[in-house]
C-alpha cells in the first residue's frame, strides 16, 4: 500500500509539471482527489481493510500526501490566476461606469406645472387628508344621504357605521372635500388649489382606482361666472397650448350652481374621435359657482360672499398635453421602465 502511495506521488509530481491552464489543473485535481474516481481517494477508502497495525502508519502517509497535493494545486492555481491578471490590460485612469440617473415621474411633473400655473394668478396650494370624513366629502358639499356617489360601489368606505359626529371615514373620492376645510380656516378671501390622490371604484382606459385631482377654489365678494371662465381659459392656454380647444357644457353638481363640465379637444386624434376620447373631446373635470349651502357649511355668509370651484383629473389633463400619445391611463402606474424612460 505504501509503495502504491509513493507511486501516486511520483505520478502527480510528473503530471503537475505539464499543467498550463486552469482546465488542465481542474482535470488533474479530479484525477487524484475526485470524490468518486480520484486515485488517492480510492486508497484512503481502502484503509479500513488494512490490518490495524498498518492502518495508522499508512493513513498518516496518505493524509500527508493529500495535503501536499492540495497545496501544490493551490499554488499552481494562484500562479495561473496571477499570470492572467498581468496579461489583461487595465488603465486605472479610465473613468468608472456611471450610475443610471432617475427622473421625476410624469405625475410629479404635472403637479408641479399645475401648481406653478395657478401660483402666477395668486392661488396657493394646500393639502388635506386622503382619509376623509363623510361630512367633508359629501354632507358639507350638499350631497344627500341617498346620493349615488355615497354608494359603497362608488366610494371606498373604511367604516361600516358612523363613528362620530362627522360620520364614516373613507378614502376621499375628490379633492372637493378640501373646500369646506379651507373655509373653516376663516381666512378670506380664498384662492387655493388642493392637489391630492383620490380613490374611486373605476378602472378602464380612462379611469384608475387611484388618481390625482386638483381642486381650485376662489371665494370673495362679487365673484361671478366671468371670473371662472377667465381662470379656465387661462389654464387651458398655459397647460395645453394655444392650438387646443376647450369647451364648457351645462351640467349638474350638488355643490355648485350653476355647474359645468369642461372638455378639451383630444390630442391623440385632433378632435376626430378615437379609442381614448370616443367623440373628439375628453372630459377633464367639472366646474361651477359654489352652492350657497356649501358656503353655509363652511360658516360663510352666501349673501355677502360668492365663489367658484373646479376639480380636474391630473392624469386626464396630462394625457391631453401636446406631443404625447398615451392611449391608456393605467400605463402611467405600471412601473414599466421602458415606458417611463420616454419621459
């Protein structure tokens, strides 16, 4: 057995001198130390069959040989690795790889642009809770208990029953809930924009369960519909450009009287009708003169003060921007970098 081990040592010493690549070294390691067919491994497994008086001596010699082979293989592997690094050109003065730079999301850009447009004419941006009371979202806005918007299939309610004097909690379905909150501050005149997330049970190419809305509110003495039309025309020209057409249609909202819906000509089809707009126009929101009952809910005398309000979807407005071609509003929130990198 000892003679066989000495023969293996001589064979290993001869073959390791022929190694010229990592592949050769791997094959040599498997040949002598491989778990299944390694020649030295086979000898070590056979130690149990030796007489007890030989087992210790031969075992020590075999383990010593194994250590010598492992050390020799490690040394040659380091030499081969070192030679490869020396042969490879590397210029330490070259600049490193630049990390990718992110950018603002489309909605963040839109919100900042809308904020700046209204700040130029004296409107200050405010923020109010996304988790709102039924009182501010509906009751104070002149919406009776049986109004369709208060149905659980339209609004995300948090509570099943009223939990206080202001009713149930809910995820605010519109930024109009900030109107009475702003009136309660008793700082007249009011010129505010409230931009926030809103939540409704709707999902299609022009609706999303979570969306952004911006609310405008102006309350002062002698405010008329002419002031409202002036502000709407100003925003349309600033945000969409002089070539886009806006229109106002009579409508009904519980919290304004008279009320209007505001449309903008579709930028995808230039008013011809497409999958997004269906008729050449896209509704971007509502507007109107603040209802006297809403002023009363905010502790403001409707005989002395008047005002107007408007609420538009940020996503819808942005989809109508010149130069954009986004056919589905839900694409804005899919986190697809191939889509987002375009903007």
